[in-house]
C-alpha cells in the first residue's frame, strides 16, 4: 500500500477534514483556559472591600482620590478596594440593584440618607432589616478577636499541608498575616472607641448617628407590633463633616448645597453603616473599622481644628 504523503493527498485531506482541526484547536484553547482558571489564585470576598454610596451629588474624580488614599491606609492583605455609587433619587433602579447585591451579602460598608421623617430615613430602614451592626457590638467583638492570638506552633499544626500553605515560606507568611490581621482589628477597634469617647458628646452636629432599632418600621407598619430597641450608634454621620466633604481642593467628593455643574441642591444627610456580613468577610471583616476611622481622620478632625481656630 502506498502511504506516501504527497501534495495532492494533503490538499485532498484538508478539503474534507479541515473542520476537525478547527475543532481540535478550539478544544485545546478551552482546555488550557480551564486549567489556568482552576489553578490560578482567585480573589475571594475576604480579600476585597466594597463601599457603596447611595447618594446624590457624588463626584467620581473626588471619590477616586479618596479611594486611592484609603487603599494605602488599609491592611496590605487587601487586594482590591472599590467605591460604587448609585443615585438616591432614582429610587426604583437603586432599590433593584441594592436588593440584588444585599441578597447575596455583597459589600462591606453602605452610605444611605437618613431623616427625622420615617418615610425618608433609608438608613433606619436598613438598620431594621439587619443590614448593619451597631458600633458598640462591633468594637467589643473586634477587641475579642484581636486579643485571641494563637502561637505559631498552633497555627502550623492547624494549617500544615493545606494548599495555600504548601511551602514553609507560605506557612510563615500565613502566620504573619494572621497575626497582623488580629493586631489591626484590636488597634482599629481601640481607635474607634477613643473617637467615640472624644467626639461622642461633642456639641453641634453629632459625628455618630444614634438610632433605636425598629423605630422606622414601627411608624410605617404599626400593625407588626415590633418592640423598640435600645438606642445605639449605628452609623457615621457625614453631615458632621461640614464643608470638608465638599472641599474638592482636598478630598471632597460629595456636593453640598448647590452643585455648580447642574444647579441641583444636595443635602449631606447621609450616614455610613458597617454590614453584618461577618462570616462572608472573615478574617478581614474587622478591617472595615479602618474605613470608619479613616473618614473621621480625613473629614471630621480637620473640621474640629477649623472650629478651634475660629473660636
């Protein structure tokens, strides 16, 4: 039998079987892509931080400056930090997006409008829906977490052989990260505790938003007969930042008063809350405390200094 490969035979073969080679090529690309995806490191939820601003008058350029500065302020264990903004005025679209995101327990901190009127107190609604944790509980839990540090020997016994710690170097780095996370949780909790002691009873616009859980829901839906919770600190009050939150020459990123570009009037009655999604964000869950402290140091303390200078 003549099995020689000739030009004529090769052309004849390709004219009938060309599609097989295309299929093999596509299958090979898919296979190696799948292998790469399965073996490459993945960005888990505990390695990224998302802050949601449901506000009007949000300035993207100013927010990016704040985001970049905040990223340097956070633990080196974080891989990604993102700011996401949605209009508080577009109630339907924003509500749909938030419902989807919150249902899958996404996000680390949320900023909502608050008001003395129940129908306009979005922040209070989400406190009642268990989205947030109060600051007192948060501080106590973070301090307990930070004080509970195992030895390196105990850490190695628990983690040796795991994929992420497959080498002695990885295991050592893992322990260093573990200790750093605990130490930062304790330090940031103590810092926020000091801020509450320093500014919790300050005159003028309160820095910390106090709220009695179920207050809004009881007023809007009295038939549910919910009990009123004890008044606690649930959020950071952006209104206390005064002109600093709108000082675009520095780190301002939310318009107050009249937006010079559109003529729209924007209030600054917004508060930042700390989500209760603890299990989804451990072990870096308490690093969110650093965000609260960052906003106090960046926007509130300059206001205190300014008032002192004018006194």
